[in-house]
C-alpha cells in the first residue's frame, strides 16, 4: 500500500487531512467535527498517530478536543499555536513544539515545518518525506516567498491554496476590511499566485497538485476545474479541485 490521503475537509469552513500507509498514520489539521471523522476513527482504532497543526484559526482546530478524545494522539505545532490553544482552554499535555526549518525524524517518515505568511502568529506549512516520495501542504498564506518555494521544491505532490479569484473578491459582498485582509501578504493565496507557484516549481518530481482551501464565496469550482485542465496540459501533472463539502481518497505515490 502506497501513501494515501483522505481529505476530510478543505475550505473556509474547515480543514483536515488524514495521511496513511501500512506504517504511517497522521492528520494535518483538525478543523472538522465528530460526524466527519467517524469513518476515520474506525480505520485508526487504538493505534498511536500524530496530528500536525498549521495554526490556531478555528477552521483548522475547531475539532481538536474531539480528536484528543477519539484518538491516541501526539499533537505537533509551533509555540505560538500552542499558546493560542492553551489560552482558548485546550488541553496541551499531548502537544510537542516544532521549530521551523528543522527536519524532524519519525520511525517511517520525516517532517519539515516552514513558516508561511498569514495573520496568525506561528502559521506553518509542512513537507513530509517518506521512503517513496514527498508531499507538501501550503495553505493559509498571502504570498509564496523564497523560503516557501525552497521548502516545497522537489515535492512529488502538493496541497496548494487557491483561495480566491481577485475579481470575484473585489466585486463581491465582503466588507472592505475583510477584502483587504484576504488580499494582503498575510491573507490568502489567489488563483493567479497558485498557478504562478506551480510554474516556478514544476519538474519531473512534481506529479500531483491539489487546489485547496477554496473559498465558496470568492471563487468558483468551475474556474478551478479549468485551471486543473490547464495544469495537466501545460505542466504535465495531475490536478484536482478540492470542494468543501466532499470527501476524497487519493493515492499519492
């Protein structure tokens, strides 16, 4: 069995991913409730597994208390994320602190956290390395800078934010202060910048991209589907649109 991922949620309402093979079992983010993870809990059973949190915004951690009750978890995150969780009444006994730009070795994989540009202190992206490939998660970042590019370059699969279409956001019904937040360098990544990122890192190793954290208000799934077809034709890789209210299982490599 190769590396597989179950996308439990991806979007403005919630975010959570479950990655596994015969030896590895971990989550990235806990932004879903008990009903969503019922099937996954049967898969995991009593086996120990890990949870890597990108940051403390509610759409990424709102299910944390239930995750801790359901699974035999060790949680990993940045120091600012742990602080925010503690201040919001979460149990942090099982939380381990990670520093950015350090590779942490586990039994069958490694993880490399790196900082992304978001209006939440200590927000991380992650690159996971396995025997047969590497995957990266880059969501909740207003820009893709050199640090991020260097961190994800050479990945075989990437979960890449494509949050909004600029025209839809600027002409939409969001209040001005929220539009400015999303458009800022510490906001979210636009479709245009997601495509630009792929042009900068594509190569023989990168085989799959999953357009993630797509806004239902300021984006269009049909538009992202068109980007997928463009990426498949031009950059010669598989591309997928992650819809908020759907559940997916993917084989990564």
